[in-house]
C-alpha cells in the first residue's frame, strides 16, 4: 500500500466534508446528515491515537450548526452562519453550487450585478443604448 501525502489526504477529506454538506443541503436526509458528521468526526480526530478522546471538535460543532441553519434558514443567525461557511470554501465551482442550493447570492454574483447596473445606468445617462450581453 503506497503512502499518501498527509496534506493531500487532508485536502481530500475537507473536500469530502464540503460535498457531504452540499448533499445534505440538497436532500435534507438524515442519512446524509450522519454521513457528514462521520466525515467531520474523522477530520477532528486527525493525528490522534485510536483510543484517545478528541479534544478538537471544530468540524463536528460546525457540521451540527450548519445542519440546523440548513433545516431552519429563517432562524436568527442562520443566514449569517451559512454565509460565513460559504466564504470559507476555496473552490469556486463548489462555492457556486453551495450558494445555489442554499439560495444565497454568491459574492461575485452580487458584485457583477452591481457593476452591470452601474454600467447600464452609465449608458442611459449618456443617451446611448445599452449593449445586451450574450
């Protein structure tokens, strides 16, 4: 069995966790929630011996809070928590997918809308017809 680079393994684990959150957000199924929590538990246990109690529980706590926010998006603080989570995702495609599933506007989308409104207004104030983007 060949040895995997620990950094690569951690990156794959983190990506798996993000995908599990995305899957739960899509299905809202308890089995998907449990899968996400299992991945979170595995990440939290990195570097610890098998029988050792895990003191680090960031991913489990975050997963639990994200589940609540996904299931109850109208609760106070839920949208803020989901937006903070979204901001932590580094992969652009994954970030767009999560934003779409959670009905959150992606930050780049928001800036594009502002730019396009300002751009259109500029053309209107100059009396020129605005160009339609294809």
